[in-house]
C-alpha cells in the first residue's frame, strides 16, 4: 500500500474498548497504540488511494476527533532494540 499515515484518534465514545475492537477489525490498520496526552489512540494505517484514506478517516470520525499525518519517509525503519550484553 503506497499511502502510509499516522492517525491520532481522540475517542469520545464512552465505549472505549468497543471502539478499539472496531479498529482492530479494520484491514487498513497496521498497528494501534494507546498513548498518553489528549489523543488516546495512535493508529498507523496503509491504504492504496487518497479516496480510501478519506473513507477510513470518515469511519474513524464516528468514534471521535482525528488528526492525520501522512508518512513521507522512514529514516529509521522498524527494528528491535539491541539487548544489553551480559558478562
């Protein structure tokens, strides 16, 4: 999927865990983290077109406010942390 984004979702729905379950079942969602601050959820998504992104954002907006950032480059790709060496 050529379009990758981070979407912050401020969940206004009192059924937080039901919202998380809905997000878990969205195929465009690559990962979702519960975060501190005002947003509540940070969702990483991948879609094929801008219209697909627009439709996804519209679906997410039923659960609260969104803020979308399009990923233009990954200067540090996903990796595992280095484990400390033991003597």
